[in-house]
C-alpha cells in the first residue's frame, strides 16, 4: 500500500513541539498587539450576517474572485495562496498520523497528497518568482517595496525549495517505490545519487531541522509582517458591508449628547475602520484605479489607509508611554469600574501627536476624492476608503467651517433656493410644465412620480434630456407627474461634501412632501438622485420604488409599450457608452443602457475602462461644484478615452457625466467629430 515512514532519519523530533509552541506564542502576541490598537476605536457590529460572511470567504477568500481580476498579479497570488493551502493540508494529514495516532497517511490519500503537494508547491515557487520579478524588475508605480516584502518572499521561497530538496535527498538515500508521485522531489533526487549514505543522512537531517526552524519562524513572524493579511484579509472579507454601498453613517442632530459632528480624531472612528488599516496589503489596486491619483493629484487611497495605520501605531505607543508615566489610581474591586470610567484616555493633542486632518491626511486630499468608489470596487479584501473621507469632510464643514470656497456658494444656493445653481425655487417647474407635464397636485392619480432633479429642471443642456424622456413616456402612454416647485435638491452633493445638516433638511422636506402625496414609484434621470432616493432616503422614512430612466425605458421597450426604429442614421452608427459611477458601481446597472442602445440600432464599442472599472467623469462627491486646480482635468482624461474609440457618439445616462464629457469634447475641440448624448435623447430620435 502506498505510504512512507514518517520522521525517517530524524532523532529528537519531539523538539518540534516546543518550537511550535514558541512560534504560536509569538503569533498570538503579535495579533494581541494589533487587537489593542483596534480597540481604540468605537464599537461597531460586523458579525450580524454569518451566512453571507462564510459565502464571501469561499468566493473571495478561497477562490480569489477579486484577486483574479488582474491577470499577472492574480495568477501570481493564486499560485502562492493555493500552494500554501495544499501544503498546509498535507502537513495536517501528516501531523494527524504522526502526532495523534490516526492511521490515514496511506493508500489513495497518500498518492493524492504526494501529487497535489508537489504540483501546488511547484506552482507556489513559480508564484514567488513572479512576485520577485514584478516587485524588483518591473517595479510598477503602485508597489512601494519595503524590507519586509523582500524578507517574506525570500523566506517563503527558501521554505518551499528546502521542502522539495529534503524530499529529493530522502528519496536518494531511502529508495521509495512510490517516489514518482512526488515528481519534483523525484527529479531532484538524481542530483544526489552519487553521495554516500552517511552524507545523504547528514544532509537530510540538517535540511530537515533548517526547514523546520524556518517554518516556525514564518508562523511566529506572520502577524508582524505584511503576511498578516492571510488572517486579516479573510476576516475583512467576512465582515464586509453588504447591500447598497456608500450609505454614510447617519448623524442624529437631535442627540444633545453629541459634542462633535464628523470625525477628526482616530479614536472617533470605529474599531472596524482601524482594523481596515491593518488588513490593507498595500497592493495598490485602489491607487491604480483612482481618477484623482491618475490625473496627477496628491490623493492616493492606499496612502490614506497606510498613513492612518502608521498614525494608529503612533497613538498606541504614545498611550502606552502615557499610561506608564501616569498610572491609574488604585481602587477596590468594587470601585474599579468607577475609577476606569473616570480616567479618560488622553486625546491626540494631550499626547503631542500630529493632527489627523491636515498633518496626517492633507485637506486637499479629502476634497480631491470624487467618491466614485473605484478604489473599493477593485480592492480584493474590501477595504472601505470613501466613508472615512466623508466623515472627515463632515468635521471640516460642520465643526470647522473650513471647505473650498466654491462649496460655500453651492451650500448657500441649496439652502436658499433648493438647487445648487441658486435659480429661484419658484421657477423649478417652469420648463416641464411648459412642455405639458402635470404636477401631482394636478394629477394625483399619476402612476409615476417623475423626478427630473436640479439638472433636469434648471440646466439648459439637461432640459433637453428631460424633454426627451417626457416625449418617450408620453409615447408609451405612461401616467406620470412631477412635484413641480415642491421638489427640492435631493441633497446628494451636500451630503458627499460633508454638509450633513443641509442634506438632512433637504431630504426630510422632500420626504414629507412625497409622503403627503402618497408617492409609491419614482423615475429619475440622474443616478445621484436615483441612488440617494433609493438607498439613503429609506433611513429617514422615504421608502419608495425608485427606478433609473434607463431601467424604465428598457422595461417599456421590452414590453412593447415603446417601439423604436432601429435603423441607424448615416452619421450616428457607432457609440461608446460611459458608465456613471453612481449608476454602475453603486447600483450595478450596466446591462440596461447597452440593451437600449443596441435596440436603437447602434453598434456599442467599449472604452478601455468600462463597466465596474469605468473611469469617473470627475463630478461625483460634490466635485461638480468645485474647481479642479491640481493635475489634469479628470473629465478631459475620460473624454480622451472616448475619442480614442473613434465612435460617432458618446452615450451617457447621467446629467453630471453629460456635462463633463461635453466640456471635455469642447476642451479637445472635437465637436465636429463626436457628440455626447443622453440615452433618452437617442431613443427620442427613434420613435
């Protein structure tokens, strides 16, 4: 029966047990040190969805779904990961027989372990070589190589290689009828055939103990190194946020116990936020997909997370020194809780630390973010970047009144006139009522509340989109109406810029109006309005069925209520579609817009960045109202991508995107080459 002698040629193998206990001790203490740092944060429950967490561990942890989105680093990482999984399994089986007396290491299981361990161990070696080549030869911008990276790769490579060499020496010294199943070791055994039995035995013993010490060193070193992500990354995948993304934490303005709004101190963030900074593996995928960074701005999502981690360590060390120098007063067992409550942890200022906002994270980095969440979409372990930015923006706006001057005007306009342009609120309905649209007051039985948003009501370019959408719904005999002058800005820009109080005022007024009309179903042409009405208003009592106009128009076309002429015009045969961040990444609407374009007889050609990797237009996160003073203009970069495709049209489904791409086309003086149109405008020309 296929098997082999365990601990062949090894005397005193019992020493591995104390070595293992020492390694586990270092391992446990390493994570205990990190746990003490995370506990500086505020409580947060991330354990409420165990079933979904286990599923994510399988999909994203075991099968590396997000890691494999990039070919070279994906293959590299999966090779190393699965190499260690299979080798760990093999080691466990050996331990169960050798150390726990279970007679299982024989027969089919033995053959499987020999084959799989050799195959996946070899793949792991290839993966490490790929990692070394990528880090030290290719040197992509996103990788910031540190000594720890080189030490880990060298340690892993030596452990893997010595494991195979040990196998080869053993096979040369002790012929094994089943050697061929360990094909890597079998091949290496030929190198040692000329050595004496005594020399082979001595070499085998030396390599076995050397390999063992390295393996124990690896276990003990793991929590102090980048490889802590083996544990932390899996935990972060298990505890990730699920459901609609990008819903900021609500501030209860009626809570009189609140002394601050937003977050300016590390300890104001949750423990999970601090945990995020340790889980981050510095892979740089977030940075590689950040429009702000790629356009030459200082902001790097990776740097923000890593700088917060360094700051967390500084705070932990400073607190420990402070506690040593200022021991808490002694107390009886009965009074321990009262003493603990009375002794508050020192603040950053009292510890003489840098300020989180301004010194650790530059203010300009906070305002550069477009909240497109491409960073989060590409992160293999679900680090959450954007919520931290919004929390710090809130503090700057609500506590410090420190924000870009352009935002001041947008806030004032939204507060006084219910729209960022500052146009009189009483004229909001003028354009749409002028083309025959009724208000809910005039048509209380309307099936659909049409929400044009501020752009659709006031902006001249986007009024054309509103007119096209109205024409399409009228053609399909949809019974719809608008709120008219009762509608106010949905508050998206205010919230993403950090003015939570202004958002709260706008949202609660809109919800009160819609609830008074008994609104059930809303169609909107703006993904920002769509996202906030659908995903963020329910927390404030506004629960409606919200549909984006591309979804609704696709329903009308598929049901036959809206018939299109799919004969392409001579000058409009090809189109490239720009995925809006808030429609795509936030709400996973990718198919319907493309189906509509194809139904209109257009050939859809994709840009370099499309679907979930779409490149932001630059207007999200309230940046529609801010000047872009650093680096290249993001909208121009996106327009350049569209122009390189060489299509007749650029299709959009967002008023902000339409504005930004139109500006980009003008900046590139390409108005004669290509036109940017909303999907509703394209369809309206086909009925």
